[in-house]
């Protein structure tokens, strides 16, 4: 909710904090589908949710953010009332580290849910942004003004299957940011 994030309000409303089996914390984003029928799909990382049991035992917290531009105290300023529990695992692939879930319930309208767009282009983004929950904290945003580069993650993942941000111009990503989307210059 700071000026630096102006223009990213829709993307912000797609992001949620995920608590998996009561302990693990990751990030995820609501995503649209080609039918555009408002199915509550959520994209996250496979290393966060890689099984149906984990999907069923997850809690999704929406709008966990400061209501104004301040670091504040998340325990008193962040809203923790917008939660949904449970989902089903629709698709996953460990070597690309993704998991597509379908939430058991559609987020209510007052959560301001937004389904982000996506594309299948294999063209590096000219700039990137990420909205996420680092260390399970309130939402943060990171920006990179340079093109992402194709990269390997490690030998157990698909070769050249990842975009690499060499250095964020603003912000960071940390544990808990896992599963958050990398938006391109078109907010996809």
C-alpha cells in the first residue's frame, strides 16, 4: 500500500499467504484459466505443496498486508480474518517446482479476489515484480528493472526451466516467498 506499488493493486489482491499443515509458510497467487469461468485456481511451488494431503491441510490467508504505507506491527495491523481452508491438487511437477491447486471455496467478494493472467511465452521479461510473504510476513513487493535470464536451479530441476533475477532493484525475496508469482512488464 505504498506509492512504489501503485498500479499493482490487482496483482496484490491475487496473492495469499499459505500455511501448510500448520507449520510451513509459502506464498501463492490466484490464477485465471482459459475458460475465464472464475474457478478458484491457485498457483504455488511444489516444494511447498507437493501432495494431496498437504493441499487438503492448507490454510490460505488473503489480504494479509498493512492498510497503509508503513512497516508497522503485522501482529496488530495485518488483517488475519480473510482465510479459506482446504484445496485439491490439480497439477504439479517437481522438476519445474509448481503446484496448481483448486481451493475448496471461492473467496468471498469482500476479500477482493483477483485472478492474475499468465502467458506461455519463452521470452525473458524486460522487467519483473514479485508480491509475496517473505518469512510469512505481511505482503511485500520486489522490483527488478533488468531482463530476467534463463537459468538452472539445481541438477534435480529441469534444465533452463527458470527465470533468474540477478539482483532486485527494490526489495528482496526470502523463505516464505516461495510459490509467489514472478510478474512480467505486462503484469502476467
